[in-house]
């Protein structure tokens, strides 16, 4: 061998070693070692030279890309032997659906490999890192990588966030308009029911925030937040409903007056009427929710009224009987009307009480 890159390392009767520096593909082939003895001894070895792939490059990207446009990125590497393998990744997640192409170089020893990634640009891809990785046995488990950061432009995405989920009269509310887009959206525009804000003193806009103080029923309506950038514009709406102030004491203040009215009305009723009034009272619409047992206070009041009416009836009946007591004795001295004096009338009276049978009175 007559090549300055080839050096004899060791020579003996048992071993002959050479070294080749700056190996190239031309060095690939069969090498023969001969030992000039009687007879001559020879040994052959085949040298395989690997073609190291060049650093890959990504082409086809133009910045920026509008959302919805189709993108075709191509990763290419040359000089590999055997042909290298190309894999695509997006944010460290491998993309499988790609095209692969392998071509033989002019020296008919190495290969040029290319792979194409085809997809539609999406706003979620903005800022994503797309990488092309070349794997080859000559790289000693250290692949060559090319990277490209995507820049996607898209229309704003708008959302309204409320600080109060149940606004009541007299309270305040803050509506925040969150808008995300690329390029960054301009300051947002607030409107109410398709027009300007009607009360600038209470409705204050500070950047993306709308603050409304001292809420009342006139504030009810649809509030719209609109954002725009050079790509386009977008908006969203929020329906504001102002509720009445909730009063938790209202049900308890009605119950005492309702009980008094029921007792007063029952005084003039009979026992059967009282039962009817009790039935009506238990269906009171203002009764507390979930009350299923009887109202013992109301029942006790009704029983007291019935007892009172009964006692009054007994007293009136006793007075009536006392007033008409002994009316059957008014004709005892029958015939005494013509007597000149009282003594004569007594003597001449029929059925004088001296010998008369004693009369008895009975109360039933």
C-alpha cells in the first residue's frame, strides 16, 4: 500500500497491523495480508466505511403564518451510508403522519434523505417547537437535530369574567374582558344593548375592566366586549340581571298577625265552623316551608275559644231561668182583688197558705 495515510503499526512472525487515518468512502474494500513463507500464507478482510449524515436543515417555513393556512416543512440530510432515518417532533411529541423520500447520491455510495411534515396552522401551535431528528448508526446514539419555532397569527379570543354571580340592587359588579390574540389585540370596546354605556358616572371603563356601582333595575341588559387586531375582530356578550334584595325576615313577621286574625274570626263561629277555620288555617300559604306537623299553639287557642263560648252560653241560660223564676204563683190569691184591705184579702183568699199544701220548686 502506497498511501501516506496508511502506517505499519506492528510486524512480527505472528502479527501484522496497519492504521488508516482520515478514512473516506474510497477506503472501503477488501484488504489482503500476505506472509511470505514457504508456502506463502494470506488472509483477507473487508473494510466497510459508514457515511456520516450531514446536519439536517428545515425548509419551507415563512414567518408569520396565518391561522388556517397549510404549512409544509421539509427536513433534509445528505451523505449518509446506509440511508439515515428522519423523525419529526412537535413539543417533544412525535408526529407520525409524514412523508419519507430516499435518493442515491452521485457517487452511488451515499444517500440523501428528506421528510415532509404537512399540517394546517392552528393558534395552539403558536410558539410550538418543531424539530427534525436524524438517527444513524455512525452517530453513536447522539442524533443530529434541527429545530424551528412556529409563529402563528390569529384573531382575538374574547371571554368576559364577572366578579358577582348573583348581583343585587345597591351592590357593585366588575366585568373583566379577557382577550388573547396575535398580534396582541388593541384596547377593547364596551357597549350595552348595541349602544354606548348609558351612565358613564356609574359605569367606568379602565382598560379591559368595566365597573358598575350602585346597581339598579335599569342596568339590566346585554353587555358586549369587542377586541380586534390586524388579523380580525371578535366579541362576546354578558347578560346582566339585577335581582331584588333578599329579606330573610319576611316569612317570620307574617305569622303572628295571621294567628291573631284566625282567633278573632273564630269567636263568632260554632264548633263546626271552628273546625272549618282550622282546616283553612293549616293551608296558609305563608306557612314555613317544610312544616308538616300541627300548629299546637293554634289548636290550643281554638279550644280555649270553644270553652269560653260554652261558659258564656251557660251563664246566659242561668240568668234567663232566674229571671222567670216562680211566675206560676202569680194567681195564688185568686179572688182577693175585691177585698178592702190586705187582711181581708188574706182571709178571703182561696187556698189560704195557712192550710195550703207547701209548694216546691225544681230546677232542671
